[in-house]
């Protein structure tokens, strides 16, 4: 379930245009619903009960009961399996962010496994599950930490795209560039103007709502002939 939950928050980060401040605002508005869920509380309770039971009951049966209870607690994740209005796009940027987030999320799992190994026997199983619980609980944080870790890399990549787009435009002094600003209707206005100009000129308009600097750079670098 930790992987599905992490993917969910990665998708949210993408929908919030990879902006940490917008992502944090989104989280604050839904903190009571998403950050700590009933399954986390039940999972923590199971670990406490199991830790006490290991001192008085056969370890095998305690570990088996813990595993069954854990499975029933976390198997249902409808919130993270629902149909998405806007699909999750596995772009190169998302692949980089997902890799950094995955590495961060593995830290508590590895730590729990090491603590369990030091404990030895089935008694250590609870430590491993504690690591999994922390990984699941901290999914929103791992995404944010992954974004901060990748920020210098993304800035360098974006600067490279911008320099390439500037060089392409500088080499085409024959072009007339039209920019449209405003609060509403920019995309519709853009397409209307493009259709009118196509009657006489060769026109390249950014597709859909490509109105960010990186979206414009992408069009210039890949489609401008």
C-alpha cells in the first residue's frame, strides 16, 4: 500500500505543477483526511499489541496474527485506486522525482529491517512492519523531500532547455512572435489568432494549455522548423 500511496502523492505534486508551495497548500487543506488515516492508527495499535503479546505467547502465532491483521488493515486502498480525472504522466521529470522519492521512502523500511535483524527471530518482524508503516505514513513528506533533493538538477535541466530555445529563436530573425496574456481565455484566443493567421502565414502555436516557460521551450526546441 505504501507504493500506491506514494504514487498518489506524486500525482498530486504533478497536478500542482511541481510547485512545492502549491503542494504544501494542497496538503494543509486536506491534512485531516489524508496525512494520518484510520489504517495508520489501526496499524500502530496492532504493533503495540503484538509487542506485548511477544512477551507472553508463542512468537509464531503472534507473528501470524500480526500479518493477517496487517493485511486486512492495509489491503483496501480505494482512495489510491480510484479513476483519475487527469492521468498520471510518467514524464522524464516524474521519473527523476519518483526515483528520489523512492530512495527516501526506503530509509525507514531498511531501518526497520535492520532493527528487526538485530532483534532476531520472529520478534523482529514487528520492527520491519514499523518501518513499512512509517514509509506509508510519510508518503507526502517523501515526495516533498524528493522534490527538494532534485531541485538543483531540475534547475540545471530547465536552464539548458531555455538556452536552447533562446538560441533557436535568435537564429530565426525572420519570425514574428506573438504572446497573449490575461486571466481568462488565453488558450481560446491563441487558437483563434492562429487559425486566422494560417490563412496567409506559416504558424506554430503551442498546443493545448502550454503556457509555462518550459512548455514554450519544449515547443520551440522540438517543433520550430
